[in-house]
């Protein structure tokens, strides 16, 4: 059922509040899909832009903006797989061997960078569900209830999945000799 | 299943610290501010009033068309076959040029019809 649209100022405030609350969640899910922090930022921003367009078009009310945004972000992340950018295999210039270039790279950082590159490569081989839950736990530091709420599963499943995902990642990294921050 | 078992702690053992360090390094150091789409995208047409410039251009177009039609109508009433059309002259007070032009039209040629009894 449609209700009267809120005033412009009220709507902008609501938009900003939604962004503050959910921007990182959208980033985390997009990041877990592609392991690309900058692409994840773009996807999160685009999802919010689509929310605004949806409001402006006066389409049906969104009862749960968080769920709507998460769904749009997931779809955008999937759409990226079909884009020409992805198909052509172009590597963003800011990425090199999976290591971000924005930080200085003194010799003592090289080992850490290599370890991180190895984690990235290993994560890319893990199932999507593993990457989702690991990102929410270690990047956003969400607890089981928060993760369960976002992924639409119960807390027990969160414990089980996280434990297994962590073990898979640890096993593969240990097999490659990476067990701690260098 | 014991749901009270704590989750892996990002500050726990070496591997947890490694994972946490990796993900924290991947996260943006500065999150971009909320987009302000109301500044970037035009409003949807059916929700915004027509602008003044739109009204002005429409009025200018209407006035131009009216002027063009009026001019055509005016000129078609005053020009015929490339010559200016003269007003109706029921009492014969038209200018001499009109009389000269029509002189001889519709009348018999005096040379073509001989008069009986004349050489």
C-alpha cells in the first residue's frame, strides 16, 4: 500500500541514516564476492543510488530498506560478472598481485604483503558462503547474532559455518606456511 | 550444538590476528560520505513543476507560429498572380491604371466587323 511520500528533508535524512547504518554491510558482502575493496565501495554506493531512484520514481514502499539494499548489492555484484570489464579480465590499476599499492612498501612490509596476497588468493578459492561469514566476522567484527540477522540464518548455523570456514582457510594457509602475521 | 561457544576472536590466536589484520587492511581507511543523489540527478518529470524556461520557450514557439500563419493569411489576401490585388470598385472611381489595363477587353474589334454600306 502506498503512503504519502515524506518531505524532501525528511527523506534525505532517512537516506543518510540508512547509509550510515548499512554502508559497511553492503561493502562487506560485495567485497566477499569479488575480494576487491574499491569495487565493493562502488557497488555499495550504486545500491544506495538505486534506493534513491526507487523513492524518486514513487514506486511501491520498501518495507525493509536493509534487506532491499542487501539484495540490490548482491545483484549488482553478480551483474559485475557479466560486465565487459570483468570479461576482458582488466585489472584495476590500484591492484598489483592482489596487494594494494596505496601503502608504502618498505622491506619490512614485504612479508606481510605477501602473506596478505596469499590470504586473498586462498579466500578466492573458498566458497562464497565462507567468504561472506569470514568478512562479516573479521572485517566488521560482527557477533553471531548480527551475522545471523544479516544472512538470514540462525546463530547456531553461524557458529558452525564460521568454524568450518575458518578451519578451511587456516588449513590451506598452514599448508603454504602462513600461520601468523610476519 | 553449544551456541554459547565464543566465535573465533579477531584478537585470539595468531591465525585470528592474521585474518583480522588482513580484513582490516582491506577495509577503506576513509569511508566515502553518503551520496547526495538529489544534487546529482534530475528529478522525475511527473514530480516536478515545469520550469520557467520551459514555459518561455513554449510561448516563444507559439508566438512564432502565430506570426507565420498570420503573415501567410495577410499576404494571400493581398497578392494574386504576382500582382497586388485591388480593392472592389463598384462606382468606377478606380485609378486610371486599372482602367487602362482593362481597356478594350471584351469589346468587338472595329476593324474585324465591317459596317454595312460603308467602303
